[in-house]
């Protein structure tokens, strides 16, 4: 069972505590946030405060990177997919950012918001239509998203 709904439920009763916020360009690091949450929990910080702060921190990081991507690509719309698309708080933050930038915000229906399988399949379909050869693909573990040449969109 996904943890998102439980985090969102507990967050409604929490208050802010400081957590690490790590955004470098288009890259995010969640490891420090998770580790700090565990440490705070073992020191007696309430689950509600941890969930509230975790949610606010991580969603702020996602919103910042999405806004940066919009600025760099000159796009005028976003699509929120995956499990986080079910989060009311993330939807609020993304919609606010989109209103401020005059950008359209689309969110997949809850039935399709369970994982990123749809996004991966759509990306594969686009690559296939452009005759991208899978044999030419590779994994470079330290690739930064802004360094990836996406030729099929």
C-alpha cells in the first residue's frame, strides 16, 4: 500500500520542523530528507510534524524543479503523473505555480495515478515513432536531466 495517503493524513495535524532541502539545478536529493526524518522520529519528534514537514519540503523541491524546467524549455503546460498525482497538497502547490506563470496544469485522473508506468510507456511510444533504436540507449548513472538530449519529442 502506498505511503502517500497516510503521510497526507498525518500531515494535516502537523507543524513545521526544519528538514534538508537539496535542489541542484534540475537534480533533487531525497536521501538526506528521509535520513533526517528518521533521526527526528527516533528523537521523539511527532509523526505528524515529520509528515507535514516532509510533504512540504519534498513538494516544494518538486515544484521548484518543475518551474525551472518550464523556464528552460519555454513550455506552457505540465502533466503530473505517478502516485504523487493523487496528492492534494502537491496539486495545490503545482496549480499555484502554474497560475503565477500562466501555464496550464494537467493532472492524470486518480485511476492512472498509481505509478509512472503510463509516463514510461508514452515516452517509449514517442521514441518508437521516431525510430529511436533501443540498441543505441544506455545508462549513465551520473547523467543530469538537463544534459540528456531528447530527440523524440
